[in-house]
């Protein structure tokens, strides 16, 4: 059974320093929970500690990591996993997620979320590392589908089959990023709804939506720095109809707009969530 938590229903927002004051003091009723990245808080002090403390006093928190890179070939960083488990426990997150990506090589962190080759070997390798990470975490773990711009080498599987293979072999859950599906569908020329239909939707614990940049020749770049586009709102509605009432997070990491504009996005997401699920959060 998919993990659920009654504190996490409807719409959430990523806790980011430029938004923190407004989140704590001017949140609309449509905002019900927050997502935090442990990497922004572990072993940091000052304003980061204060921000987390104030946010926690008002909202339930779920955690979303940036640096596990389960597709990498280096051994997992045990110190990172120990700190991560302690943080997840301290904020009482109901589950933890990170990206289905590659990102380290020979001890060097590449500071990017790079795609893993869609091969059976890579799926088995990644699933083994995910199982190892899951054993170190105190809560269920979910993997997020990436936006990616070029596939490394020859693919044996399509992306949905690759995701399914990793989830089946590891027992991890799925963090479905609807904007990433849309960006990939537009850049690589496939149907976003068919892609969503091909995923193991019973394994979705949470979704992400975000805005992306439309660059030259219509190429889409996942920036988290633009408003969510109409097509992504429509795709979210479609996905929620298929999954049922899974909590949805708005990611806004760059170019923070006036708070009123973000509130409009949260309210629109809330209306879509209620309409698609038939549930009042
Ligand atoms: Fe995301």
C-alpha cells in the first residue's frame, strides 16, 4: 500500500530562503505543507536553522534530497546517509525522496542531475544502491523522474520501463514530476499522457510541478524559475485523475515572483487538485 499521511494532502510548496518570510507570515489556506531539502539545512546554522524552526512551527515538512545520486558508481556516502536519516527523523517527514540520476564519479560530485542509461544493467545497479540507501532511512523512499536532454549511450528500455524496472527491483516509491514529464515529452517528441499511463501509478506518493524555460527553437529547459504553464496544469489534472489524491508540490527555486503571483499558482493548483480528486483537503 502506498504510504500516506493525513498531514500531507492537497498542495505544498518548496521552502526556499527568498520565500520563507512570506510562507511563514502570509500563507494562503491553499498551502498545507512544505518540502525541504536536507542539503540546505544539515550542518548549517544561523538563518537556515531559524527558517526551518519557523516553518516547522506552522507546517508539516516532507524531505526531498539533491545529492544521493543512486545511479552513481561510487560507494554510497555513509556519513551523508547518517545525517540524512537524523534530519528526516527530526522533522518527522512521512517519506523521503531524491532523483533517479547519476551525479558522482571517483569521489567528484558533478553538481547536476544526469540521466542514468536506460539499460537493464543500470537498472539493477541503481536498484541495489537504492535498497542500500533505503535500509539506512527511517521512512519510505521515493525516486523522482528527471528532465534530461540527451541519453548517455544506447538505451535498451524506454524511460517508463526503466523507471518501472528500478522501482520493481528496489521497492522504492515514485515521486512523479509532471513538469519533467512534459519537458521531456516536448524535447524528445513523445506523448506525455501515454508516458504517465506507462508508469506504475500505484507507486506514486507525491508529485511535483514547476515552471520551465522555453529556449531557442522551442527547446524546454527545466529551470524552476518560471510560472507553471497551462499544459502542465492540464497534465497534472490528468495525472491526478489516474493516481487519486496524491499530494502535489510547487517547486519555485529561481526568479521568485511577487508573493501574490505564487499565491495565485497555489490557488490554481488547489482548484485542480480538488476537481481531479473529488477530495476536499
Ligand atoms: Fe521535481
